[in-house]
C-alpha cells in the first residue's frame, strides 16, 4: 500500500511541499493537495495591484493542472477539522480525508479586529480581494487627493509589504505630480526604522531613514494604533493623523480549523514545530510556511511579529518533504533547520528603486547581513516575479 500524504494549502508552502515529496519518492507515494483557493497567488506582487501595475491574472494561476501533471490529486475545499488521533481531515464539502502524513500549509488570515475601525475605515493589501478594493480606493483618491497614512500595526510582521507599499505610493504620487501637495506618513510598531520584524540589519535604520527623507515621508516609530476613524488614524499616544487614503498591514493569524485541533496551534492559530517541521505533538504532522509558529527572540515596546517570507517558507517545505520521504522509507526524519537559522533573502521594491536584503540568518545573532540599495533591486523584483511564477506553474520546485 502506498503511503498517503495530504497537504493542506496550495500556495508557496503547500505547492512546494506537495511537489517536493513526490519528487523525493520518485512518484511512489499518493499525494493530495486540499486548498480553499484553486489558484496560486504570488502575494509579493499585491503591492502593485492598487496602482494598476498588475491585475489578478498577472499574479495567479490555477494549481490543478500543475499538480495533475505531476500525479498529484487536487481537492478544491477548505479544511474545517483536523483529528490528529484518527489521522483524518474534514473539509467544508463534507469529505473525510485520511492520511499517513499531513502537511499543514494553510498560511495566514488577517487579524481584522486588531484595532477598532481597521476593517471599516482602512485599506489593506494582504489578500487579493483586499488589494482589489484598495485599487478602487486609490483611483478614488487620485480624483480627490489628500494626506496619506501607511501603517504596520502593532503585532504586524509583514513589514516588507508596508515599506514597499509606502515607497510605491511615493513613486506614484510623484508620477501623478502630487508629491508636493500630499503629506505621506508612515506609522510603524517597529522599535526603529528598518527593524523589519527580524531585528534590523547593519546600517538599515540609517538607510531607511535616508529613503524616507528623500521621499519627504514623515515617520511615527514604535507606536501602536488606537483606532481608525473614517478619515483619521488615532495612535496609541493620542496623536491623530487625518488621511484621505490609508493602507494598514495588520497582524496575521492562522486558520480557524487549527485553533480547535487538539492543542496543535497557539492562541494565534500558528502551529508549534520542531526544527524538522514536525509538529511538537505529532511525528506524522508537519507545519510549514506562515502556518508554523515562530518565536521572536526579543520583546519590543510595541509588539511586532516575525515575517515568514517566501524563502524560509520554501526552505521549511523542502525540509518537511525530505523528512516525510525519509519516514516513508523507514528512516529517521533527520533534516532540520530552525527558522531563525534559515538565510534571509528578500527584495524590497520602491517603485523604480529598491533594496536587496541578504543575511546568513533570519534572526540574530548573525555573522553577516547586508542591504544593497539601488534601481537593480526593482529590476530584480520584476524578474523574480516572472521567474517564480514560471517555476511554480511548471512544478519545478527543485530549482532555486
Ligand atoms: C502583500 C505581501 C507582500 C509580500 N512580499 C513578500 C516579498 O516581497 N518577499 C517574500 O519573500 N515574501 C513576501 N510576502 C510573504 C509571502 O507571501 C509568504 O511567505 C507566503 O505567502 C507564505 O506562503 P504560505 O503557503 O505559507 O501561506 P499562504 O500564502 O497564506 O497560503 C495559504 C494557502 O492555504 C490555503 N488555505 C487557507 N485556509 C485553508 C483551509 N482551511 N483549508 C485548506 N486550504 C486553506 C489558501 O487558499 C492558500 O492556498 C508577502 C506577503 C504579502 C501579504
């Protein structure tokens, strides 16, 4: 009997894990992918969608053909329940799926109640529908310009997206001839500019400060948001920032079905894992990507999260796939790398400029870390988007 691997989620983590485990075992395994969305979404390009530089067709593809060609079954459904003892997953279309090994790769949802008024009075870009609504709001803004506030709220981790949107906004304002008349403010929970939720990198604070100054952007650092009214953000220190347009990156939570899954998930819905990406509690259940819980090695005056970006997500998925393959072969799951020890590789886009972020480890202490600013970073981001979508759509997850 071939072993059954069920993968929940079909984005960076789920696609990589499913394709990699099949590859590791030369096809001698039954792999099923179950996902709430039948599309892959290249989330990093959501920063461009509100400005009309991308639409959903540019940054998504249907996952079923990719998986089918690799002998993987795709089920378009959401997991609603996980029973780790009976080793089965229930889905919203009433199926019960049994597994020998399970990969949880169901990513994030927005914490919509992070502050009163976030859902009603602010835009965000962290999901495709939200970015599409933000595109409508941006077009309305261009007809009636005014001040802008871009924020990463308390508990947020996806700071790269906040900075990218901020600098792309500045770039768009310049293109529209509005940069002199619009006051652009960045509000962040980071303890200093360029912390990024990863503790910062050498000269990062200075570099980000220079970028902000060059664009005439005001910053409010190490501060939370108290609430958001229609047309004004009120910060935790009482300051009120009026706006005509705003974009807020909220904290992320894990999916709801995990909160009730036999103590697998923490209070945020993220799953505690070992360095093998097996869950703390079960040898046959893995969690990878944003779904995996990560402990930050610091406390900040205003809480910040840790960004679980694409590169560590893929790394986690490959480690999980190699370990599942080992277990199926009757070996020990010996591949391991703690999240904090995975390399940091990221490109921060700034419209026609950007910063390449490289470090030997996601989290300190590090030996090396460097930020390389310049227009080549923007070109790299453009090229990487095309390359990554091509690689994933063709199932070439063994490529870098
Ligand atoms: C705006 C933005 C910009 C970003 N920019 C960058 C960047 O420049 N560089 C970078 O490295 N990273 C970036 N990231 C982070 C990157 O997007 C994440 O690392 C990546 O999305 C994590 O992939 P994942 O598969 O773990 O989770 P997700 O992308 O959240 O995917 C989760 C999957 O699970 C499915 N799912 C959800 N619930 C269920 C359920 N109950 N049952 C079954 N399936 C379910 C979803 O449909 C989806 O397929 C950015 C993120 C955002 C939001």
